């Protein structure tokens, strides 16, 4: 069953990111909050890609494994934030650490 945009989905995204705030950020309804989530995912070595095929948005989350992008989760929805949140909750269990970093693989090299 697909979760609808709103507090329930936002809480699940926050839980997966290890956030304790109440109420959860409006990731599934607020484009600015979704943009912050995208930045956070990209800082954790995720590649976030989009396709819009009206009336839907499709989001793909991928990581680089030995130089090859591997798709690890997808989501779809009527809005870009909803598609993003559905992709995040579709990530395999254990893929994110409590602080939102990747558990294994796909790490960006440290900056010099």
C-alpha cells in the first residue's frame, strides 16, 4: 500500500533518517523541505534522479558501486516531494545510519 503525503509519511521518513523531531518536517508536502532532504541524501553519496511523466513524478535513488550507479530505491507520486519520500521509505532496511549516512558502499571520498 502506498502511503499518502502527510504527517504519517513524514514521520516514517524522519524515522529512517534517525530524526527525533516532533512534528516531523513536511518532507512529503513542502518542496523546500524536500529540497533539504535531497541535499542531505546527496551529501550521503546518493544520486537522486527524476522523471516527470504527467501527471506523475518518478524518483530513483542510486549509489555508486565500483564506478557504476546501482539503483537501490524508487518512488512515484503526484508531486516531486511525494515521489522522493516514497523512494526513501523504499530503501532497504539498514541502508541509512541513524545520522542519515550510508551504512556501507557508495561513500563519497573525503575532500582534500
